[in-house]
C-alpha cells in the first residue's frame, strides 16, 4: 500500500500558540516551541516529527486562526 | 521524499479559506470564533455566493467579524442583527443573508428580534456562538451561563434563585413555526467541525431555497473568561455544556 | 398634460401614498397612535404587488429602526414612522445611522409627553429631534410640514436630502397634521431604483460584492481614537455644508412686520390666523415659519430681529425652539414664548393677547 507523506507549514506570525493543533494531531507531529516566540510573544506550533506526518489536515482544520497549510503526496 | 518535494502547489490539501483575509484576528488564542469564521468563509465560497452575500455582525466579540471575512458586512446595534437581516433579505431576496451573534447579543438583549425574525420565517440564517459568558466585556454572566458556573457577575456561581436559569434558545427556536432548520453543533474536534460545516451549508441552502429561517447554534468555549487553557476549555465544554445543550438537529423541515 | 388629481385625505395617509409614489423600497413600522394610519394605508394599498415596495410590521419600534438601518445600509430607500414614545425607542438606531452615515426617512407624528403622555398633538419633541436625541455628536435633517400637502411633498424631499448627504432625515409632524383631512395633490410616480442604479449611486452600499469589488462595510465603530476623531470631523464638515445649503423657511407678511411670530408645523397655521386678527386690530405681525428645524434658519431670524420690536415663539410645548430664536437674535430684541401643553392646541385669540402684551 502506498504511504501518504504530509508536510505542514505554520504561519508563525499568525499563530497564537493555543495548542489545539498539537492535541488534534493523531501522530504528535506538532508541538509548541518552548524557547522561541513570535513577534507577538507567543510560543508557536512547529513540526517536530517531520517524517511522521501523513497530511491528514486535522491540525489545520482545528486551527482557529487558519495558520496551518498542509501538503500531501503519495510515496512512490 | 524531502519536505521540499512535498510542499508543492499540486500537493496542497488544506489552506486558510480565501475569503478569510490576512488581517490578524483579535480573538484570544484557541477561541472557537476563528474556526466558525473559517467554516462560514468556506461555505460562502463553495456555494459561489461571494458576490451575493450580505452578513450582519453583532456587538460582542464578533463585532469585528467584518474585518476578517471578505464579504459585505453591516455592523448592528447590540442584539438587533436579526432585524437588519430581516429587512435586507426582504429587500434583496436573491442574496445570502446571515447574522453572526453571541449569546449575550442573541439570547439576552436581542431575544425579541431573534424570536420574531425566526418566527416570521425570514429566509435568513442566524449563526449563534454560545459560550455561556460575555466575552468582550470581560466575562460577565450570560443568559446561557450554566447553573453553578462562576463569572465575574456571579462570582459564587450562577444561582437560580438569584439569576434564573440558562436559556436554551435553540429549543425555543425549534418550537417556532417559522423556523426551517435548527441545529446545535460544536467545533472542538475534526469530526465536529465537519458536521458544523455541513450544518452551516444546509442552513444557507435552505435560506436560499426560501424554506424559512435557520438557526445554527455552535456550543463554544471562552477559555480566557472561563480561566482555562484552550485544550482544557474544550474538555470542560464537552463535559458541562454539551449535557445541558445537547448536540444535533432539533428540527429539519427542509428535507 | 394630465390634470393634477386632487384628493382628500389624512396627513398620515398622504405620507403612505407619497412613499409608494416616490420610489420607496421599504417601510418598517409598529402601530402607535396617532400615526398608525401610515402602516394601515400601506397594508391596504399592497404596494408589494405594484411597485415592489416591502411593507413589514415589526415587533417593536426598536426592531423597526434597525430594519431601516439594515435596508438603508444596502442603498435602498427605506423609512419608518412612529409617534413620540416610539421615536424615543428609536434613538439608538438613529444615532447608529448617523454614525454609519446612512440615508433613511423617519416620520414622527408627535404626541404629548413626557412618558406615555397623551395621544393628542404636541411639538414637545423639538429638542429630541434637533439637539440629538440619541448619543454622540450628530444631527438629523428635520422637515416640519404644516399641511397635508407638505406631508406628501416632504417624503421625496427628505429622501433626496438623506441620500445627498448620507444622513437620516426626519419629518417632524404632530397628531394634528397626521389626523386632519385636507385636499392634497400627490406627487407623480417615480420608479424604484434598479440594482445597477443603486450600485452606481451608492458605491458604499452593502449589496453583496457585485463584480467581486472590495467588500463594503457599514459600521459606526472605530476603536482608534485618531480615526474616530477623523470620522467625527468628516461628519461635522458635512453638517456645516447642510447648514449652509439646506435651510428652508417661509416668510409670511414679514415685509412690514413690527412683531414677529416664529412657529413651525401646526403652530404656524394658528399663527396665520393670529396675524389676521392682530392686523385687523392694527398690530403689524408677521410669521417666520422654519420648514427645516435643523438646519435652523438662524440667519433669516437674525435679519428679522433687526426689523421687529419683539418676537413670539409660538410652540405647542413648554418653550423649546425659543432657545434657538434667542441664539439667532443674540438677545438684541425681546423674545417671548407662548404655548399650551398636554395636547391642547392654542386658540388664536389667546395668542393675540400675548402679542398685545408685547406691544405695551
């Protein structure tokens, strides 16, 4: 069976660090930064398990600020 | 396969809806409003109604909805959005007309306008964000505040002897002859968001088919004034709000 | 040319017929004495079957004015009517419309107050109408008809002024003009504007993003103080233009007048009878009738103030317009007030006695 590979791109400056994407991801791909903050001072969401993402879009769907763009490609 | 190979235009599967512009939203982190804004933006565009939508924003946290969703907006006085929408729809019958209101606006100061617009069967949709509290003014008791729930104006918890009972507006709306579709949804999980989007789409379609008035209640969170994290607020909502405000369609006469 | 059709009707009925004829798109109202005939006439005439005009009985005056707000925000010609207690309920909406710069017509067939007061005629809403009424710095273009004919004529005029300046306009009438029957020539039919005409004439209107233009937003809200001050200054500049260009009044026997009555609406009709009686007795009295109460004819009253020995403000209230007359003449000539309250219309003879007191 072909495996789906995904990638998320977070609009860091739009992110308010609410963390809803982190819990929405079934594979724990995302986490909030612990040291870095954006211009507004929020810890923002970032991809921590890059290879695990399947591009299911759960994180992006629950994101209240529309910060997350998701790409998905079938692994050949 | 590298990340760069995946991040290509042809592989795009989700992005912020086009109608939701780039203006940073003033909502608190994790606020349900943002999700509902996205759903409304998606449905308007998918229905091809961008050129024919007239939306009404309330007084409350969503007062600035007009800054974020790129359709024509009118900003109403507190509670009066359904009156504006009634006139707009009657004057422009081929337009998609909806209001977007919170519980203080819709269920308290605007109860008369809400009930009468719904009961007249105006071909509009009312999107009702129920987070059981006044958000914009700093967390005061709302008509929908749960019994025992603490707010800054009922700091010892809502007491029915002092404050009466939480108002179930969707249940009232379902009893009105003029309503076509009354539903109660949430937006705290992926599955719930998909259902809520379908509900908004259905309501908008019924309104355009002239089937009567439609109320989509979204049981929501206000993590800031509930004094919880966004994640905890979603859990609290599921455990406390949903039992009192049960989810699902209360009425669907449009089928 | 077709002969002008003269009919006999109440002032309230004339408002309704004129609305249908002048391309009005929508009426939203709530019953209250003494103006209910406006809504009743519209309901009986069924203009939705002829011109397409929407007529809706709202759940309250609060809803009515907010329906007007919504309709006006789409560039439509919309109106409401009520009487004093109902107009009080509308003040919030009127303030919002002034703030959002929306054109609309509000008709006040006023009655005596305060409170529930009386259903009899009164002019006690002068202050409420021309000095604010609702919150914030705003003005309401105000026309004061003195006949059923003017009730009919001022509907179109009020809409024209409202749209010219993007500001709500009011016809301030009273129960006497609203209820009395007089002959009237109704205005000619004028078609309702098409969507294309609205889009062209009201590019600000929330009609939906026709042609994917940029979104239009109608709001009176602006939290940034610097921006809000600019909004206020823009609106104030507009008010100065209105004050310069739109003052309307009627001069009646002022050429040789030694005493002047200033009166509007019903009171101005009484004033004409007063003048006839006074002149028979050798007292040269004239009338200045403000037709626009805002903008107020300060300039014309100031001119007449230089000519006459005394001015009587005849009002069916406890003395409201008298303050504006004193402002106009800067106290260079004595200004007295006379009026009756509680819904009583002054008799000409009692006003003549007041004039005589001024001549002593």
